[in-house]
């Protein structure tokens, strides 16, 4: 059964889409079938993976409206193990159109249910609002990943998000857990970042991800080339940091015996080392063909 992770924070511009694209592609690079679902009318995850605007394409809107099945809505991406259900700006209307709809909070959950068998991970990119679209994502999800900037006001607004999570747990989705809080656009050289991190550590404890995402220009450039960072510049600090985050998240939910088998057999007589994702690979595009590079030792 696949795990559904919603990347959400009602605050705008905190790195939700960058996290959704690069987390999903880093998991796919570990050879686990992954689906990214763009739940935001801005459609940034859709264009960030190189899908050109096309109003006729089946999108998350059609799923929410019950006009298409999830299988029909899944599109291929450049990365072999990554698929996407794109968004379209007409989803702004979905908030209103669904208001009197039957099971309006469960539309996405019901639509994605048949895909849980096919994908190991389903990552949902949410809009910057606690609206019906985000609510649908949080009802469909097993867990929420919260990207956050290490700013002085970081915790403001998070309490509202945590209240929302509590309310959803109490009524619509009792199983919703917190996958983690990930610091984005992080610069650990500043005193402020360190102070805020210490504060967030006290507040979230082990829910604060070990991996932090640095401010890195490659992460900002990659979407304009329609690529995840690991295809645009796989050696950049930004791409590396999302690989670390993906390792951490896979380790949360995957029992050790189910993890991909090691690329090389252990040397006879040596004790086998248990690592988070032993057969981690990075896909690099090379003269139109995809080759894999083992990045286990990174
Ligand atoms: P919205 O709330 O509008 O959906 P968002 O939370 O999805 O925004 P992003 O779109 O991921 O945020 O990021 C906002 C801007 O910051 C984008 O221009 C993105 O390229 C840039 N950005 C995000 N993360 C990083 C990073 N680690 N380093 C540099 N730039 C970044
Ligand atoms: Mg976004």
C-alpha cells in the first residue's frame, strides 16, 4: 500500500512546491514508483516538471469533479519512476463548485484510493490556503510534511495549521499524522536561523527533519527548465539536500527488510551494514538516455 504525503503550509512561498517536486523525484530515483499530485490552481508543480499548459488535459480538477478516474489522470514525466496528475487554473473554481457537493472533503481521497496499490509514494502539493483543496489533500493523506522557513515569525500561523490538523483528525481523517517539519531556504550561518531552529526543535522535537534545505539557486532555476533539481544539476547542494530528506522519509515508513536490496553483495566475512536506502541511485540524463549512478555513499 502506497503512502500519501501532503506537502502543506498555508503560508505562501515557503517552498512547498519545490519540496513536493524534489522529494517526489528523489524518492523515484530510489526506484520506488512515485506519483506527484498537483492540488494547486497555480499549477507550479505541473509546469516545474515540464508539462506545458493544456486546458484539455485531464487534471486534478476532473478528479475532484468526478469527471475522470485517477488512472486516466496520471501522466508520465521525464523521470522513469515518477508520474504526475497535473493541475489547471480552473481549479480555483473547484472551491466554489464543490461547496454543495456530496462528500466534498473526500473527493480526492476517493479518487486516489485505486492508485495506492500502484504507487509506493503519492506526494500532494497544496495551495497556500486552508481551503477546500488543501482540506481534500489532508483528508486524502496519511501524513503532512510542513515546509517552513527559519524566520522569527515561523511559528505564527503554524498553530493555525496544527489546529486544522487536530480538527481533521477529530472528524474527517483520524489517521492523519505529522510526517515532519522541514526547514527550507535555510542558512545555518546566521544567528537568527540557529535560534529559530532551537525553538522549533523544542516545539516539534523529533518531528523536525534532520535534513535541512539550503537556499540554493539551482533549486530556483530548475523549474524554469521543467526539471527536478536532480536532473538539472544533480550535484548541487539543493539536489543533495532533497535526497537526504527523501532517505529520511523513506526510513520513517519502510521496514528495513522491504528496502531496496544493496547494489553490491556484502563482502564475505564482513557484517552487512544496514543503511536507510542501500540501493539509492540518482538518474542523470546523458545523451538522451538515462543512466544510473549509485549515490549510496553520499
Ligand atoms: P506557494 O505558496 O505560492 O505555492 P510555495 O510554498 O510552493 O509557494 P515555492 O514555489 O516552492 O513555494 O518557492 C517559492 C520561491 O522560492 C520560488 O521562486 C522557488 O524557486 C524559490 N525557492 C524555494 N526553495 C528554494 C531554495 N531552497 N533555494 C532557493 N530558492 C528557493
Ligand atoms: Mg506552491
